[in-house]
C-alpha cells in the first residue's frame, strides 16, 4: 500500500502551497496511493475559505494593500519580505485564517475514498480526522476536543475551552483532504486581531467573543516535531500500515509538481479566483 509523508521545509507563497495541496489530491488515487500527510508553513498570509468575500473576511485595508501591489503584477511563487500580506483563496470551505512562519503549523491529511469509504459522510470524516489530531495532541498531555463543526479547542480550566485549531475539507477525484492549522505562538493572536475583522459567521460556542478571547496558543512545552511524529503514526495505523512513506513512487511526485505548476498559474494565483469573481 503506497502512502506518503511530506514534511515541507521550504517556504512558498500561499498560491503555490495551495496549488500543491490540490495537486497531491488529484494525483493520489490515479498514482496508486491510499493516503498521505503533509506538514508545511507559509509566509504572512490571509487565507480565505472557498465562498468567502474578501471585503468581509479579509478586511478592506488588507484588500486595498494587496491590490495596490498585485493588481498589475503576477502573484509570486516565492515570498518576498517587501510584499504586503498575501491574500489567497483555498479549495475548502470554512473561515479565514492567518499564516505566519514559526507561529503556526499547517497539517494536511489525504485519503483515498476507495480505501476508506466511511469517510464519504462529512460528519463521519470530521469525527475521524479530528479524533486523530486530538489524539496526537493528547500524547503531549493536552486535553482537546472537537467544538463546532471543525474546530479543536483546548481546555484551559474546567469547562473553559479556547480554539487552537481550525480545520476544513475538500474532495478531488476520489480523494478527501482535511487540512488544519495549529497556533504555536501567542504572538499570532494579536496579529489575527489586527488583520481580521470579526467573522461574518461563527460557531455557536464562540458566543460573540473577540479573536483574543476566543483563541489561544499551544503551551511553550509543546513540541511540533513530536506532534508530527505522533500524528503520522496514528494516521498510518488508521490506514493499516506500519509507517508512512513506504513503497514510494518517484513518478508520483514528478506528476504532482507538474499539476501544481499548472494550478498555480491557472487557478490559485489568478486574481479573479482570489477575489471570488
């Protein structure tokens, strides 16, 4: 059974990162893979859900700053410190998130629906995937659970829960992808408050709380490296293999890169797609 593990060290703009995410999905089943996991980080970016409106979710000032730079300039593959905050749109639904290298960690789980048909129902798939992520966090002594449709929250004191991870899904060519982000550094929270307006929609458990009252970061003792290892082992066990990344096919990643380059050019860096036009 072919599986992959991709612990991406290079920092790319969200336009290439999201293109690579979809390319892995569309190539998974045809490439003979049953599943895989990806860990990655991105430059300072505002990532909107598929159906969100930039002026409402990303804020008018961020939108204007982005358009001032990129209205007549191609969106890049590699980030530059001179660029404003990148504005991008992903393939999955859900709310807007902020990426900052070192301050959050993104993880993505890919599964063939032919191998795991129990993931077809949306509620089942969220329960299974969030259960795996929660179990990986619990191995570091953190009490977490699913709140709302797709959040993971950390218990700070009895019956006081704050969000530490938002998650979303998309499905392509018989592959389901669930991706999420973990807040590693408390400095991300005021950055989110500065960049984003209050979301137009919110889960019931948020109860109107502001960003800084609703979200929290993982403790300083948290080890991203151990989390990657624990989640990979738990995910491998779910797929029925001992470890991920065995029986790898080099042609799979060559094909993924080709598709990613095309999706970067034709979709994710396209201004019309980003703006939801």
